[in-house]
C-alpha cells in the first residue's frame, strides 16, 4: 500500500518545493518489488518488502511531484534469499511496460546481481532484455558491514558490465564509505581497468554524513566514469560539496522511493554516523510531525543550490537532463 499524502505534506510541497522542482523529473534511484519473488526471504517486517509495481511508483511520484514529466531507473529490491531470476525477469518486464503505463520519459531496464551468479546471465539480460543498469548490494557480501567492492560485485561481473557498457548503481560499504581508503583505491583502479562501466555512486557516494565526503569528493571528482545519485541524502552539506567540487553534469537526481525515500522521517547525522529519525519524541512548543525523507532531501538540495547559486538551467540538468544525456 502506498503511503498517505496529507495536507501537511502538501503545505511543504507548495510553500517550499514546488518552485524548485522543474517540469521534468528523472528519478535515477527508485525500487520496485513484488511479493511473488519473496521465496525464502525472512525479513517479513522489512519496509523494503512493500509491493510496488512500476505503475504504483509512477502514481506515487505524481502525488509527490504533481504534474511533472517522470522517468525512472526502477531498481530491483535487494533482499536476501529471494527468487533472483524471477525478480530480474519481472523488473525488466516492468521497465518495458513504461509506455503502456503512460510514463513520458525513459524507464531503464535494470537487474540485481548477486555473488555466485553466472556472468553470462548479465550478458544475456543486457542483450535480451536491454538491461542498462546493474544493482549489486553490500548485503550479499559475507561481511555486509566491511565488505570491499569485489565482495559483492566481483570482477567477473565487471568484465561483463565493461563489455556491454553498463552502469552500476553502487552503494558503498565499510564504516566510512566514500572516505574509506580501500574503497577509493578500488574505484580508482576499476574505473581505469574497466572504462566501459559507468559507476553511479548511490546516495551522494553514500555521504549520508557529509563528513565522509569532505576529503573524498576531490578524489571522486577526478574519476572520469564516476557519477552520483542524490537519493535519500538529508545532509545539506553533502549536496553542497557535490555542487561545488564535483562535475555538476554527473549528479543525477534520485529519491530511493517508495519504501525508503517516502518513509516519514529524516536521516540525521552525528559523529561519524547517521540514522533515521521517525518522530518518536516531541517537544511541546513545535509541530513535531514528520514529512517524507524525499521532501527533506529536496529541502537540502534546494538549500545547497541556493548556497552555490545554481542557475535554472543547472537545476534542470540535475533533475533530468544529466540522466537523459547519460542514457542517450
Ligand atoms: Zn535504494
């Protein structure tokens, strides 16, 4: 079931966001899911198991961003012990149903890649299903917290991705994510070794806490095939650092909708960490209701755009032109 959109959310949209979000929005990081593929998954309470077909994602996007021309990278949902093959078949088929769902901008076929999969399956789906984006995920590493990139995205997959010129939406693992020296060295090496791959580092290179981007942004900015999506990052300074030091044409707007991006709450940062705040406590002298994480993200992006003085054209690039160029 899709979230409820209330008068409270509408007020924030109308007062703060409506004038910032351009007429077209390409969501470069969203997820779809169907319980038909849950198989042996035991995460029964995981919010990620929210059933969202492409049609639902689109309907919800038009609720959040009324009247906008939408396009998507609808990623599969990276849960464990699911029917990977079935989920990948369905995810590609959903992308191909975009026209009949009345979605005006492109919808890009994607697939989940899990260690142990045959790299030929990547080639097959790239050729047969037109898959253009791979989705590995750290939960498939033996050590999901400290895994290096190859623990969940082995080089055999990179060879297939390189050959077929695929993009890879990569959520970095390890405690300091983009600031981790091993992650940075690996990215420097793999971008040189596999020039056919374009890496989309999810969540501003996983800079939920901007402290991890302060130094690394300068190194990431030098890597030719490294892009970022902005999904779910509620730290204004991360967006600012990207606008200031990263190639603005390599920043792709994304939401992490529906289950994560449209949870009612905010990611807050402290020390070297972050967590989701979902409005459990309230002070008596403020309105303590939460809106959606994606609206908090948009507030941050708007603030950062204001700080660096993005032009109207650059804001449009961020929301859709960069992505359209990426897939053209
Ligand atoms: Zn995601």
